[in-house]
C-alpha cells in the first residue's frame, strides 16, 4: 500500500515500464546535489563520472537549467557524454582531468572516486566541490562544516531527497523529453545475481534494470 502523498506519480504515456523504472534512481541523487549547490544558468560545472547513473542524470538536468557542462568519462563513453548534452568532454584515461583550466563554479564528483584535495584547483574562488561518496577518511560530510570558515573554496554535501514532488518532477521531464535515463543492461528477475555482479564491477554506464514478467 502506498500513501496518497507517497513517492508515486502517473507514468507518462510515452514510456514503457523498462524506461520509466530507472527514472528516479540515480536522478534523485543528481537533483539533490544540483539544488543543494543552487546551480543555475550562469554556472560552469564539471561532472566527473558523467556516464554513470547519477552522472548521466546530472549532465541532462544541468543542461535543462542552462548551465555549461564539462563531462569527464572514459574513452568508450565520450560519444554518450556528448549525446547527453555535455558542452565539453574530457577523457580521463588519456590525461589528468584535474589539469583543466581552474574556472569551474562547481565540480560534481558523481562517481565518488575523487576528492576535494585533488579537485579544488579546478574551482574559481568561492567554488563548490560536491561528491556522492564520503571521500577519504569520510571527509566529505565533515568538510562542509570547516571549509566555509576559511572563506574560499568549499565542500557541500547533499543528503538525497525523494518525495512525491520529486517523482512528479521527473515524470514531467521524461514525458517532455528533457530527461532520459540511460539504461546499460536489462536482466530478468531470475538473473538478478548476475545483475548485481555486473553492477559491482564498477564498469556499468547508467542503470541496470530488472524486468519482471507479468503473471498469467
């Protein structure tokens, strides 16, 4: 049973179940961070891990806001990052992405694999570093308390929020074509162990979807 004000919205008529079901997974993490940093059309943003579930959503959501987006990903996924709407793409396998020009308002580590220490040189004065992971020694939830006191570049940590308004927001974005969840692979329910094993390789792009056959 789902409450009247629960995390539910009417599925857009132009979607099937497989395309609708990943619509709020990585995306609600991305949206929570974007809103926490108050990113808008005037901002220049780098998304590290731009083709994962969270990163691929972040690139698309940022473009709906009019932000300038630089995507960081591996060689096989450069084309996908461009398709998602990135203005620039950096292939981290052929060079150090942290050597890019230091003109970013926000660096969003959507993979949770970098750190403030590595990325802060990319930021403008007063710029923001965000990560979906806790960081080395669980520093990312702690640094937001310390870095603002220094009056310069700072860390912001967002706790993802998923409520009915968020679900309805994504339903609208998907119905209007402003956001399309990236699906890497689909597995039937009886292969869910294989799905977990693949996801745990850390090599997936976007989302892995489990399909459930209709009962007869």
